C-alpha cells in the first residue's frame, strides 16, 4: 500500500514538472516571438511594409492561415491601410466595410471598457476567430484579426496576452513610421515650394530686365523725341497711334 501511494505521488510530481516545463517552453517561445517581431518591425520606416511584415510573423507564430490589419482615420473615416493574407478578394470589400464601421462606432467604446482581444467577433467573416482593436492616437484606430489556428487549438489567455504585447510594439513602430512619413511629406512640400519660388524669382528677374531696358530706351528717346510722344509710349508701348505712315 505504501509502495502504491509513493508511486502515485511520484507520478503526480512528474506531471506537475511536465506542466511547468510546458509552460516554461511556452513562455520562452513567446519571448522569442516578441523579440523577433519587435526586431523586424523596427527595421522598416514605411507603414505598409511594417504592417505586412508584422502580420506575416504574427500569423506564422500562431499558425493562422488568414489574417488582416486595417487602419482607419477617425475624423474622415478613410481607410489609410489594409493589409490582408489568405482572404478572398470577393470578401475584402465587406470585410473593409464591417471593420471600418466597427472602428468608427464601437471601437472606442470597446477600448474604454478595458477589453482586449475579441474572440469570434460577430461583425467579421466566420473564418476570423480573433480580433484585437487598438488606438494609434486620438484620430486613428486599427484592427488586427486572425483566423483559426491550423492545429485546431483556441486562442488561450497566454496567446491573448502575447497578442496585446505584440500590438503595443506595432503601435510604437507605426507612430515612428507615420512621423517619418510626415517629415518626408513636408520635405517634398518644401522642395515644391522652393521650385515655385525659384520660378517666381526668374520671372521677376526677367521683368526687372525688361523694365531696365524700357528705362534705357526712354532715356535715349528723350534726346530726340518730344515729351508728349514719350508719355504716349510709356502709357501704351503697343498703341497703333505710334505706327509710322506716309501722308501728304
């Protein structure tokens, strides 16, 4: 009897140790994923390239065959970015509309209610089983959505926690990328303005040269032409009154 009890005790301890080892391996895998994704997204300065890379790495980590990320500008309601993988083009239009409507109406309320991951969202196609809205700033929101895992397992609490951490890193990267893109836009605007200023300066210089030429002609004419004729020329250099003609 003591032998059996001892055996059961050892079996329970072994199962507990295996569970701890699985949890530890799971945590190590998540930390490696976080490191790889963070290192990858911060190598990009273009928003779309960053979002696509992030989506592909996240899908690969969770073994999902479908996924998309959509970003909506709240003041205008326009979709500034939509990256999708594994979804049919025929479903893309309705997916954009439903995601945009959710972010414009229910997204802010969802975030303010302290929710994070939305499992089996009813506003998205049935192949999408996990969605995570996020706010870039007061005027911009995004939505990460993933399909079911190919191994058939659900998104557990650990998966949801990792998703939230990954999205937080994506938010930092996107903010930096958007700032860089804004700087680039301002640089292009300044270059355009400089070109226009240079053209205006050239036109002004040409006009000044014409004025100088006219002043020189006026000074020369004053030696040989009456003041009345000079004033007529100043008033209208192309007038027909000044045309030469012969008359008896």
